[in-house]
C-alpha cells in the first residue's frame, strides 16, 4: 500500500460523512475586475454584485446559476490567508471547492472526532451562509468548504 505524500494525513473512518451537491468552486484572484470580464463576457456567466466581507478581509463575486457556480475571491489586504495564497500563486488559481451538508455542526463534530484536521471546528458566517473548512492537509492538498443547507441564502439550491 502506498503511503500519503509528506505532510498529508489521511484518516480512515468506520463511516463517512454525507456531502450534498457541489455548491461552488472558488478561484482566488488578485483583482476581481481584471478576471470578471472573461467569465461574464466571454463565457456568459451571470454575475451577482461584488460584495465585501470585511471580517474575512476579502471581496467576492458569485457567477453562474443554481447548477454551476463560481466564486471569485480577492484579498482586501496583504495579510489575509487569501492574500498569501494569491501572492504565492501569482495568477488566478483554484482556491477551494464547497459542498452542501445538512448538519454542519454535526458534520464538523464527527470529522473532528475522527481526527480530520479542520480549519474551523465550529460554523462561521460566510458569503452564502454558515460555513467551515477542512484543512488541505487532510484531503491531499485541496481546501474544502462545507456550507450548511439550512443557512443558505434564498437564491441558492
């Protein structure tokens, strides 16, 4: 059996958590206004208004519809985690994938109990509802966001 790459710690559980639909894919960008025209004008995605999430020190815009959604994330300062991510990659790059869950608090408790490394041990307010993140070290390098179905904004599935 092959071992995970250095720094990656997979956890095996007797039972798995239940993920719902893919909610969105997030792309980190240095400036939304530079990237938005491609997705909106070239690919034809509809765009919601750009919003500032001051507590997370980011600006976001959601593109698409209920079947396919993209979130563009721009850091508002040079100190946030997103700012460091953008500086490291120096071009628009996949930041995270987000899945809907029916019971976010319960899902987090179960993942934590099973030893999965979490960024958030409790739900917090995100752009679209209550969210929490699974650390990339737990998943082989992919940052995973979980969003609570009951907290989703009305326009979201």
